[in-house]
């Protein structure tokens, strides 16, 4: 049978992207048992590390064993009881996902929408909250489908005023854009590793405020096969999922260490290394690096005579959407980038499918050489496809961004 | 911050156990994009490999991104509509888990039980099916909580006769005990990597018969954010979970490659390597190896003057339960094994908590040296705790098993 030997792709799409080498190494570390004191100390360490990543003092900061949407579903299904009102402002694909997951959890979901490529003003969200009076506001921070970054800094205060739980998914944005769990008064946040944190998908760090935990603790039921005499079930309705039952997962990560799933040790090693890698660089330095490389890619794309998608003033640092020129075959360009240059750029979903490419500069790949190789290769492929552009302008634009930031 | 540097434990409990080195190496392989033709070829390869592992021709053979109970929940929540009858024969902790997950999915769950340490006769299950007339029979093959292996070979025929979907979880047993998906007429099987397959937890291979797929396809709904004009929703009720929605996951693993989660690439690499490792050894050889090492551990435990738990004629090959001698402190013995000898043995759950230890010989650790070191160390620790035993007898008993099997 074939040895595992994937080609050396440079992943410059909206994620997943190439992992930091130290993150890959961490995953090849031998296992220890799930109740080994060394293992539980790693679990506690991971909680502490992600408190720093999330900028929070929330005790309840831990990993959900699954991809980022596993974190989303865990947060939503644990707090939503059938009939609860949830408000979802939708500005891209992942807003639709929050709506759908909430509906499946039995929620009465209300939505507001802006066109893909735009974000919401706080007043729009406050108006909707006043009208709907939801239990939960579920709002994506960075939606890779549109490249937009929803400002969150004024939303938490509004939610507190109307006694709404404020949940955000920051998978696409964390580590490359500012995020402040406590300062912005968030009650629940979920992320993944496969964007600016530079890991693979498969582990979903989450953080939960005491307000959120109080709500879900009211639905706490201990699993029958491991129930002891001192365990009493809460009065609230049983959570619809066992795997995503946050009160039970808190028991596993907490002092009682009550067994739930078997922690995915290799992914925990990986999540730990992603956090350490970010914190050693410094969150602010990492955001600044994503900003410079994202700007270089943006200006480079303009130099390729490509039109930029959406409201650039609200773009994430780490991904940019560009319209596919009408004269070229978008899929063919992506195929040539992949097969001739080993560089992957992103396609799009839903209303943008076939209309824009997405160019990512995240995590390990938020690097000058990665940006320059991508721009050069795109220039070559577009030129040979007959797209009109000024040779060298893309790299020159990018170089200007790097020079300006060197002097800053 | 500390480098990841766990102690070199030998994991001889009920799992997780040490990974095969080649499996660890596979996880440190760099990523490729999720729609890269190389990636989709790996996904197809994984489907083919697990068809061999499961001994099935089921097209729908794939990975659920989560620990083994994620696979269980995906299988159950996708086929159970609220009010559906599910029959769960319970002979240990994981039967209780199948019951609980089915209840949370809205099922009307009926159970039959035998004492922990026993298994069911086919007639007992047939009688219950006749009485309950369930839509689904959910039955664990190997329940690590009791070390028992439920015979499945006659159950599928009974299920077909009464038009019942037959689902089994074989996480604890697969690769170390016979398993025949098609021959035994199973409709759904879920497993994990962390037992005899010698990987970490975090990926759950499943296989689904066409009968099962027909049932869940009747509940197929495409996600709003990626829905195209040619997509039509099925009439059946929406599955309660998005993450565990098998029809959507089949679209992602199938020809349409419709996006769902972002496949956890490192865990896919890992699952692939676990399967190749098993198939290169040969499933029958692997089962024989687990049998010999399990027998050696069993006879060795007797040589330590330990009483064996449960119906040994129905024990899994890869784990044995032994009563903790009354004169010793069970937790202290386990602690000394861990801290002085770097060897982990297992504790127990529920009614067996504090009463038995579980000694595993699985995957990479189903090895002569691992068994002998464990027996020697247990002898030392038990002797020093005042437990009466005959020095050297444990290793001699184990050696006899190895010698007999060498000559066989």
C-alpha cells in the first residue's frame, strides 16, 4: 500500500492552511493515559493557554473534540431548549449555519441579513434584539465565505442590557484579528485551529462565561453507566446531544474528572502547541503580521488588475476576496495554480460561487515569501490566460507594503 | 513555556494505549487542501481501507470527526426520528450509553439487561425484538467496562426477519476480535482508533448498509448556505444534529463533495495509517496476536493469585478484568505501577468501581515484552503490599502460553 506522501502544497486559500512545523511535531508525540496526572496537567494547561488566547478569565475554557462546527453545535445545543428564541444576524454562510444548528436544537430562530460583503451596525442588532427578545444572540465574527469581520465591541453591552446570552464563532478570525472575550462581554466563543492558529481542523477550543455555565448547569444530567450516589440530576430538560453536552464535558475537564468521551490526546497536544506558538509570538504581533501580509496580498491583487470583493474597511486581515475576471475560466486558473505551482487558492460558496476567489494569508502562511510566490504565480497564470495586467506590478505593490511596514 | 515531553508510559489499561510509531509519524505529515484531488483520493482510499477492516462492501464507509462516541451519536441520531422504538440490550456501561444517546435523539428506548460480566443469548434478544418490535437494535460488541464480547453472528439474521436495523459499536473489539459486517448482516457499525487499531482517539470510522442509508436519505436536507438550485430536501423530518447529519456527511465524502465540516486531515492521515498497519499484518494475524497476548496476561494474572472477573469464555481477547485483592489499596497499587514503573493499568466504572482492575493487551501493546514487564511489575508491587503470591509464577504462566503458541 502507498506510503503517505502528499505533494508540498502552499495553501493560500481560506483555510485549512499549512501547519506550523512545531504543531505537526507535537502531534507525533506518544500518548499517555487519560487520567494520568501528566495528562490532566496538560488539560489544565490547555485551559490556561486558551484563556490567554481568548483574553478571558473564564474558568470554563476547554476543547470540544471535533472540527470547529462541533464547537458551534456544543455551545448552541447545550443552551437552547426547544422553543427558545435565538437571534442570528446573517452576513455569510456561517450565519446560515448558526441558524440551522439552532433550529435543529429546537430554537425559534429569528434572523436579520445584510448582503454578502457587508457587516451589521450595532443599532441594527439592538433593534432586532428589542423586537425579538431572544435568549441567545449568535453572531459570527469573521465569515470566511465573504471575508468580512463583524465588529463585536459594542454588542456585548447591548446583550447585557437586554439579558441576552452573547455567543460568537471566531474560527476564521482568532489570532489574526483582535478578539476580547471579557472586554467585549461575550458569554460563549468557539474557534478552530485551522486558520490563523496554524493547526489542522479537528479540535474546537471554546470559552464560556459563568452566566452561560449557570444556564447549562440547570440541565445537568450524569450518564447512567457512571452515575454514583452523590450525583443528582438538574431539573432542566435534558440536552439533546450526549457528545455535545457541555455540563458533562465540564465534569470531565473539572475536578471530578468524570469520564465522558476519551479525550483526543493527539489533537490536545496539537491545540496546546498552537496556543503556545501564538502566545510566544505575542497575540498583538501575530495580528500585526497578519495585517501586513494581508495588506500585501490585497495590494498585490490590485496590481494583478483584479477587483476586490466587499467592504474592504471591514475585511478580515487574513483573507481577501477578488472577482474572477470574466475573460478567464476560474476553475482552470485554480487548477493551474495547484498543478503547476503547488499553490492552492480558494473557491467560494453559495451566491459567490464561481464569482470570486479567496486568497488567504494565515497562520504559518502569513509570510512574505508565501505572498510573493502566490502573486508571481497568479501573474503568470493570468497572463497566459489572456488577462490584461501590468507585469511586475503585483509584486511591486506588495513590496511597497512590506517596505512601509519595515519603516513603521 | 514547557516543551511537550510526556513520560514514556506503557499503557496496559482498557485504552487508549500507545500508538504504533508509524501512526504517530503519519500525523506529523503536512496538510493539503480539503478539495485537493490528492486529498479526495486519500478520502476514497480511507473508505476502501475501512471496507476491508469492517469486512464489508458497503459504499458508505467513512470517518466521523470526533471520538468513538461521536460515531455512535452520528449513527443513532441520523436514523432515529422522535418516537421511534430502539431496543438496547445492556451488558455494561456502553449499553447504557447507547440507551442514553438514543433517548436524547427522541427514541422510545426499551432495554434488556444481564449482569455485568455476562453476555446475551440470541434467543433473549429475539424475544425482546418480538415483544418491542423496534426500528433499531443497538448492541455493543465489546464492552470494555466488563471485558465481555457479545456474540453477534446470529443477531443479524434475526433483525432481518423482523425488519429491524442492526447497529453495533465495535470500538473496543475491532482488530483484536473477529468482526464481519456483511456476513453478520449489520446495518451500521461504529468504531474508534484507540484500542486494537493502535491510534489515538479522535476519529470514528463507521460503515453503513444500503438499508440504513435509504432510511437516513429520507431525511436529507442540504445546508442553506451552500444550497444550489438542483438540491431538493427530502420529506422526512430534519435530523436533530448538523454535525452528525449522515446524509450531509455522505454528500461530502461522495462524488458531489458538498462541503460540510472541514475534514480533520491529520486524524484522517492517522486513521488511514491505522488501517494500513492492520491490513499489512493481516486481520486474522492481528486477532491471533491479541489472543495469544491476552491469554498470556490472563494466565499471568492467575499466577499473581488474582481472581478473574466475568464469564471468561466470552471475554474479549484484548482485556481482562481481575478482582482487586481485599488486602490491598487498589488506587495505591495503580499509582505505584504508574510512578515507579511507568506502566498504566485500568480502573473501572459504575458497579465495578473499586472492585476490579482492567489489564489491556491491545494494538501496539499486544506484545510479549509488554505483557512480561507488566506481570513482573505487578508481582513486585503486589508482593510489597503484602499480597500472597508465588514468586515467578505469573511470568512462568505467560511464558507457557507463548511457548504453546509457538509450537502451534
